């Protein structure tokens, strides 16, 4: 846009052209443009995905230290979670959007302990040494077929079996038959999964020292069977099987 020329007529003299130009409209347009840009910048969220807010959540029933593993995957890149063990509290700093995802998970996790039961069997598996092969099993037919297809053993003899009742968070120690001992702690039911923490099974034949057969953390799914095999090698003619099935609720009373 061309600049405007301004004429001035001094008193008592002819008009003359002043040697100056004043870009009136350009200055006004530029000022409006600056205002528009400033408004647009002010409306944009801060870089990194929004305002950081703080939210503290005190768990009533469950352990806050275990809840950290649930919260951590839901944090944004700028989010943090702080554990305050004395108050069983989590302090979360993150965006509003991330907090909205985390809170329902914590509320669902923080429930009163629910009853659980573990069906456990210790089974000796062996391969037939005679021909033709003689097969037998005192396990349910479906489980026997599953183990034969998976491991290649022919015979399954139950050494000990029990149904162990407890609630979430409870420690269980049980003498499983005359030789075996099992211990673990029920974790918290997360959807359809439960962690058995520090699961340990040991054996102590009469007159001998106790030996540790297995010790580990296990994650079990409700109403699904897990089979653990203990053998010197895959070619061993014998193996000790630990068969675990997790159920909801208490053992039915007769």
C-alpha cells in the first residue's frame, strides 16, 4: 500500500509539499497483526503436552508400593510418581490428561482383600520302560492329555495335593503331604491375574535334610492351569511336576 502524502498550508502563504511521508494504514495494520499473533500464542498449550498438576492418592486397602508398577506405564514423558510409604500414598505429577487415565486404575486396584484359593498338586512323571508301553495317570483326563502332549511322559502319579485358601495379600505356609512344604504370598487380583510372590516349594524325605525344589515369583490367570516341570534335563526319564490352578473364592465347605 502506497504511503500517504500530507499537505500543510502555513498561515499567510501558499501551500507547499512537506518532504515527509507517514505510513498511517501500514502502521495500524502491523499493530493489529502483532495483537493477533500474541493472542494466538497465548491460546497455545505449553510445549510438552499441557499443564503439569499434582495429585496425591492414599490407598486404603492395598500397598502403595505395589501400585507404583501400575502407575508408571501410564505416565506421560514429563510425569513422575513418588512413593510415601508412611502414609501408603502416591504423589503423581503429570498432565491433566494422564491423571485422568491413572485415577480409575488406582481406584479399581484399591479394593478390600478378596478370597482366593490355589489348587496345587505335586506329580511324579515318568516314561514307560517296557514295550509295549503301559500308560497310567491319576490326574484328570484333560490334564493328562495336555501333559503327555507337552512333555512326552507316559505316567503321572500324584505325590501330594491340596486346596489352599487365603485372601489377597495373605501369606500362606502349608505342609503338603508328608514330604513337601509350599509357601507364598497371594498378590492383588489385577483383572484376571494374580501374582504369587516368593513362591517356594521344598522337599524333606524322612530322615533327610530339607531341599529347596523351586523358588520364584509366579503370575497366574484365574481358572487356568500352570504346569512347572523339575528335571535334570529334557531327556530325563523322570520329572517332578507342580500343577497349579488359581480360583476365585474360598474352598467349598462340606
